[in-house]
C-alpha cells in the first residue's frame, strides 16, 4: 500500500477508533480506589455516584503516611 493512497488514512482512523473502543470496553470501573485521607479502599457506584468502603486498608499508603509524621 502506497503511503500517498487515499485508503491509508481511512484504515488508520478505523484502526485507532477500534483500539480506543477496546480500551473503553475493557476499562474496569469497579476496581478498588484508595482514599488518600484514610488509606481505606472503596468502590465508586456509578449508578448513584457514591462510595462504598470495603473496610480494607492499603498497607503501602499507611506506611507512607506514617513516614510523614
């Protein structure tokens, strides 16, 4: 395929849009997030836009907060 062909930009655009859609579909929004103040793990409920805490703490975050005291 010649670089100056008219099909190449269309093929590249379709491929890039496909990669973007694949990343969007495989994005895991239910992954736990760390609360920076308490180092507690929580999940954001996208339907009601609220935090559900898991009563678990991130040890690395706690260690880092203890170093800053």
